[in-house]
C-alpha cells in the first residue's frame, strides 16, 4: 500500500465499520481501497485498480487540477440513486500537495428491489406524467408566461419533495429575473439570495453551458453554487438548466433543508427544465409574431392612407395655387375699399391654413426633405418643460427625467418640439387636467442581444422620448386607429384628431418610430425613438489586441473566467503556476494585464508578483484569492499590485476593473 493516501489498516480503522459507502483513490484516480458498502453499491466486477471514470462511466474533469483546500465535486449517478462526492486528500506538508481522493456514495434513496419500491416509483412516474400534461394544457390554452412558470415551479417543488424552489430567468447577459415558490417561508432574505445569485450566476451559467447537465450544490462542500446554497440555508440545491437552441433561457432551482436528491428526482426536474425552456421560447415567439402582425397591419394601413392622402393633397395643392393666383389678380381689379379688402384677406388667410394642412398630408404620405440641424435633446426638453410649467393647470403634477450625456439628433428641432408638446397636451386632456404626466428622455442601443424586443427598429443608437400619464387610457380597439387622419376619441368640439396623424409623419420623416401602450383607466405611454447623430468616429483601440495572463491552479474556475473574458473579445493565456507565468512573460510574449491567484503550488501569488516586478515588467496586475491570509505589513504599494479581487468573482466588477486598468 506504499504511496496510497492512507494505509490499509488506517482505512479499515477509519471507514471499514461505517455504513457509508466509501473508497480511496490515489492521485492517478485509481481505486486502492473500498469498504463493503461501497462494493455493494457498485455491484459485481473488479474495483481495485480501476479508475474513477471507468468505474462509473463518467467524464469528470482532470481531477488533480480541479480541487484545492478540500473542495469537493458532487456528481449524480442516474442509475444507482446516489451522488458520487469526490474530495481531495492532501499531505500534511506545508504546501499541501495532492495525495489522492476520498470517494463517497451518498445514498439518496434507500432503493430495494422489492415490489413496494417498484410500486412507489410507478406511482411517482404517473404523478409526474400528469404534471407534465397539465402544464402542456396550460400552454395549449395560450396561458400567460407568469401562470405557466408558477405552475411549473410549484410542481417541481412537490415532485422533488423540496422545501422551496425558484426560477432564475436569464433576461440578458447582465440581468436576471426571479420567481420564488416558498409556501412555508423557508427563505428569510430574498434580497440577499438575489444578490448572491447575481454575483455567482455568471460562473454557474457558464458551468451549466459547458457541462449541459444539472448542478448539485452542497452547503457543506465548497463547490460551484456553494454560496447560493449557503444563502438559501439549505443542505443541498439542485440547479437544472433550461436550454433552447443552445441558449440558456432559465434555470430551475430547488432546495432541501435536509437530505439530497435521487436520480429519479433529478431526471424528472431535467424534463421540467426542458419544458420550461420550450414554454419561454414558445410564448415569446407567439407574442413577437402577434406584435409583428399587428404592426405590419398598421403599417400597411398607414401606407395605404398615406398614398391616398398624398394624391388628394397634390390635387388640392393645385387648386390652392389657382386660388392664390386669382386673389392676386382680384386685388388689382376690384375697387379698393375696406369691406372688399376684408373679404379678400379672409379668403387668403383661410387658403394659407388650407395650404399648411396640405403640407401635413404630403409629409404623411411621403415625407418631404426639410432643413436638418443638430438637435440637443436636453435643451429641447428644457424649453418644453418651461411651457408646460407656465401653461398647464396646477392640478397637473408634471415631472421631467432626463438622462445625462444624451445623444445628439440630426433633424428639425421645431418639428420635434411640436411632436413632444402635442403628446404632453394630449396627456393633459387624457387626465382630465387632474393627474400626473411624466416626460423622460434616455439613450438606448439596439444590438443583436435585444433586437428581438424591438423588432421594428434597426440596429443603431437612439434617443427615446417617453410621455406617460395616469389618465383614462385608450381602449384596445382604438389603439390601431389613433394615427389615422381625423380619428379621435374626443368630442367634436375639443379637437380634430389631426395631431397624432401629423406626429406620425414627422417622426417617420426623421427615420424614427412611435410606440403606444395603454389600458382603460391605467393611463397611456407614448415612446418616440429617433436615431442619434453619429459622425465618423475616430478609430479607437480594439480590445481584441489585448492579451490577459490568467494564473490560477483551479482549471474549472480558470476555464470559466477565460471563457467570459474571451466572450468580451480579450485574448487569454492560461497557466496554473507562478513559474509558468514567469516563463510566459520572459519568452517575449507581450502581455497587457495579469490576473494572479494567491494560492498556487510552488510559488504563491505574492511571490510571483514580486518576481515579475524584480524582472522589471510594468504591466497592470490584479491579485485574486478565495481565502487569503495577508501579513500585517502587506500593502499593494509594496508589491505594486493595481487591484485586489475576492473570490467568487462578480464578473461585472472584474470586467470594469480590467477596463479601468487598460
């Protein structure tokens, strides 16, 4: 038994009499000792000398490089109702060199081959299939996403005998939404849970994407998800990813205060996660198709009306030209007296008003080119706010929220001013002159990640003007008509309804878009999107030529961090020791920044940094650690460390720190 982590007699003394299924493997992952419980769980066949991967038919990562400081890896064994927990064993030497592994089969369900167990499994499968059918019925009935997801998490908690559950929705790369199901108020501080999830989920989601299987997080073992299990005060968490078209849409998380999860429970929750991802994709596609169809119909109708009104306006303009010419001749030929001049002036004034209306019709049908100038949105909003504060009744509560550093707009400032003021006047009338109106302006960037949310816009930068009120709102049937000429929900003596019709034409002429949302008695919101003015930009330094040296002896975390950095267009060189880091730098490879872990074999992080500075390398250095004990005289100035980050990383903070140092 020479070279084994523990000798045969010690193993028998420590583990032989225990009922737990335990085995010992050497540093080459070969089994060197096991107790009877372990043998019983593994079944017939040779065990001694067989590798962990071969024995359990797994594809575990390169174990000698995966762990340190007694971290453990839990892996579900689908066929045996067990979890395999692998814990590294270290020598007592100062540098704690890896000496082997302890394997434990955590019995999840005490499975016996008797008929009562088979009947229980059969009954649970019947219940599970009924749960799936009920969710599919909801989906077939066009139920909302909120209703279906609440039903899914409820059934997940019941099916897995969990104490609580939640769904984490991956809204985008930087935003998560949460849906909790906690009937017994087991989760005491939801805000703390959300904070921990936001901090750790970049690594959790990357792990799920790389492994494409559920993750078991154990409170008492420092593996991925450990912080979340601790925040939820549960002994075990099961995190099941919901992928659709290789994209992680959401994750189902269930937890138990005591105990773990059986392979049957894991398998059933995997199916629920698949159903969840299908549901999210299906409903989003359904809503997007409905929105696109509605906007297409509105666009076709407005295009038809535009062509009709443009033709009518053209003919009407010819008639007005004849009227103006006749008036000019009439002034010269009729006797000059006050009564006649008054009648001619009246005809001319009415004709001028008709001419202005004609211009509006022409701009709606086919926007006419007009003088463009550089428009500063903040100046425009200040002018509108002055008019509103001076003219609107005091019973109206008006607020204005303007984002800093707004994009410039290339357009006609007078027309944009008229559009926004007209929307505010409509909001005032919608509130019955007693309510609230909010005018807000912000920058918005449409890119490949959010284009599905704004399918009517092109990829570009926009300034978004929003006018919201808490008035009577607009009926759903009227929403598609509000931009029609002469349509109005007002009484005939209060307005003609031409305002929104002309507004649409002005925004269209600026290559923009106007969107409206409203519900009866819930108020109305108009959002106006106008493209920003972007002159030819001076070429900027691209991050693709930046090389980051990542020194960390934990391959799993190193791989995750490298993938996240590479997804932000950085080049990454990964090493696992301080000596390898020095070798990279001295081989004339230009490195722009280094991220160095404190706990590394042979040469720790501070020793590595000290050596780098001794060799006169002047690159920015970030020191990271999960459990760092620093000397009292430690200072970043002494080692010329530019920044220090605590594990587990919050990737947004990491990315911001890197960009700040470049």
